[in-house]
C-alpha cells in the first residue's frame, strides 16, 4: 500500500515538474528558421533573443500547441 502511494506521489511530482518547466528551444522553433542556414549552436544570438522575450516558454508552448492542432485536422 505504501509503495502504491509513493508511486502516485512520484508520478504527480514528475507531471507537475514537466508542466512548470519551460520547453527546450530547438531551431525549428526559431523565428528565422527558414532564412538562417546555420547549424544549431549554443551561442546563437536569435535563440538568446527569443529566450529573453519568452523566459518561461509560454509563447513557445502556445505556438507548438497551435501547430499540433493544425496538423491533427484531417482534410476532407
């Protein structure tokens, strides 16, 4: 019984952490992705600017959700 409770608490902790953690930035999320042509790197200026404008990742998450909804719609 105690193991089951610990498992539930552990799963809840991981779920809360994944929701509150900002999403990882990838080059596909970049506003200049189509024009850039450079390989991904940690010193990317555009990446730093986007992180500064959206430090908690809310805009990035909204963008990803909108794209997922767009791709989940089946054309008739």
